[in-house]
C-alpha cells in the first residue's frame, strides 16, 4: 500500500495541514499549485453524504453526486474495470473502514488513525475522505468487486502540501492482495487522472521495506526518485510518474 503515515485525524473536520517541504528526495520541487474547485457547485440546504445516482457521463465515466456537509455538491467519477468498480466513499462504508484501518498491514505501512468504533470510522470518512473531494475534486475511492457489494479496498489520488502534484494511494484487505486487483484499480485511477483530470505528473510515497507496493508502482511505470522526509518526521521513498 502506498498511503503515507499521517497523524490521527483531529475531531474538527479539517484536511491535513502538513508544513510544506521545499526539498523532497534531495530534488528541489516547485511550490504546490492552488487546488482547483471546478468540481463543485452550490446546492441549497445542508446535510452530507454520497450517492451513486445515475448522472450524465463525463469523459467516459459515470458521475456520482457527493453532497458535502456544507451543502456543496462534488461530482466524482465512478470508475470501472473488468473486475472492479471504484466509487466515492459513503457512510455505509464505515464498517469496512473500521476493519481496514485496523489491519496489521495498514498499521505497519500507513499508521494508526485512532479509528476504534463505527462512529470513529464515520468521522474519518467525513473529515479525511470527503474533505479532499470538496477541496480538490478528487480523492480516495472505495474499491468493490463487480460481483459483490462489499468494499475490498481504497484507491485514488491524494493532495499533500509537501508535494507539487497529487500522489497515488491504495490499500486492500489482505484476502484480496496478490490477485492483481490493486494494479487494476490503480490503472483506472491513473487513466482518469491523465485523461479526465489532465494531470501530467503523479507521485507515490512508500514506507521503506514495503516491497509489494514498490513492485506495484514499478509495474505502473513509476520511477524511484529517492528518500523523502515528510512533515511528520518519517522517511519514505518517493516515486514519480510523468504522462
């Protein structure tokens, strides 16, 4: 998995606020560009949640309406592959998040998010998954097998203040690893990033020793840039992909 360790989410619904790094992997990077908000439109009323209702197709993908808590509507794609569907997360995914975020592989390679109850999981979805949908128009998708309604993992794009471009993140429940599903999901995300969002450069960051994620990134065409110290103080390996 390639989701970097981060601090456990605070109670307030805010996105990560990592201090910018001017030097990553011993290479000088340009300052991050401002986040685009073109995927949002005002919506009367309040509430929050995502629904995979049938909406017009855009750039070859069915769109899912995600109503964020401040009453704005984010339109995100539902991506499909031969075996998978990738859709925006919903609160109905809370039990899945509770399990995934406490798997030994997640704790070892990503970090402890302090999610111990279904209420914690719902808060994590609201604060750490939906907020990027609103801020950037992209984020982590829930991954499902087409043959089953149960989530099996996460895959999508993240935007961090210390990287000049979005980075790829992915994690699967252990019983679905080793089947090529993470690669299949990641290819769908990369295709949408390039063709749908016009993103020409992507990063990925991996904890040292996570060879499974390194092999996956190499299969996708990512190039190893070198070590990178993130704002939390941990050192990770930085990979880059150019379209």
